[in-house]
């Protein structure tokens, strides 16, 4: 499926952003590592990836027609975790373009629709002598020909140039994010979170801890209240709760 670059770039500041589209690539994140740009923001998107990846080295299935998008920029230090902020803006972009208010976020940044995972975000960083490059990878399932039981897609919403319009809205929001930050991001996160006040389990370091989800702290870490009343925080881990993902 071809990209419509005119739609993707509409309303963006092209003096600050460079777009590279591919029909086939190993990984858009890896391409951002291989190349540099004289623009502030480098965007790489592909119709199909052969080595798409998720968090913790997991493979991300990336057939043609879906969103495989990476955004690279110099990490100047932000007042909010970039992965949390990206989850919020991608959710909002999908809600606006697809007219869907029911998309939720599962910590730290899985996108969930109708109790199925439809998207994910992977943030990687490369440290150089005088700067750090941040690479934000975004994968969204528009239509999958095969999927695991917990995967979903948006195939019932497919319309003309839907993919290009979603990418455009994500990039517009990302451009604003890098320029202005994101005010009140913790409240926005809570508004979109799928497990507010739920009893959840967090798997970390071969240990599973169960408790009540209380929210996130200023570092974007998950806060969990154990049955003993102790509150502990998690900077990483796999969250599970009853009811998602529907099999």
C-alpha cells in the first residue's frame, strides 16, 4: 500500500521535519539509528517491517497496510516521560481521526480497543558524546491477516487514506509535544487508563505482585497498593488484569 505524503505532511512544519517512507524495511526504529537528519525531527514509516519489535525484545508483527512509524529527535530532557506522553497523544489521534472515544491505554503504553491490544509504543535511546537521540516507535494494527488471541485491529473502520490521516494527526500532536510539552499529563493519563482502581498483577523479575492500581507518579511509574497497605512503584513490568485481553 502506497503512502500519500501530501496527506501525511499536511499542516506540519517542514523546515523542522524530514519524512522517509518505505514499502519494505527491517525496522523503522533501526533505520532511525542508521541515518541522521539535518532537521529537528526525523520520521520513518514503512508499509511492512520484517523485524518489527516491541518492548523487551518481543517481535511486533508488521504486515502491509498497518502503521509502522518511528520518530527520532534529540532528547533535551522533558518534564514528563516521553513514552507516557506518546501513549496519550496516539490515543487522542486515533480517537479524533476514527471518531472513537473508547480506546484506552494499558500501562505503560499499550493501546486497547474492545479489550484487544491494537497498538504499542517502544522508546529507545542512543547516547553520543554530545547528545542523546530518542527514537519513539509506534505500531498500530489497522488490519491483521493473522493475530494472537489478545491482538485486535481497526479493520471495521478502514476508510480512504485512513492510515495517512492517522500518521498526520500523530505527527501534528508530536510536533506540539516537543515544542510545548504536555500540561496536566498525569490527569490525561488517568482519564485514558484502562485499569483505574482495578486489582491487577505485575510481573517483574520472575515475581508476580498483586494489588490495587493507584495511578502513576511523576516519573510515570505504576503505583500499586498491596493487601498489606504498602504502596510500591514499578518502572517496568508486565501488567495483567481480569477481563483483558478477551480471548
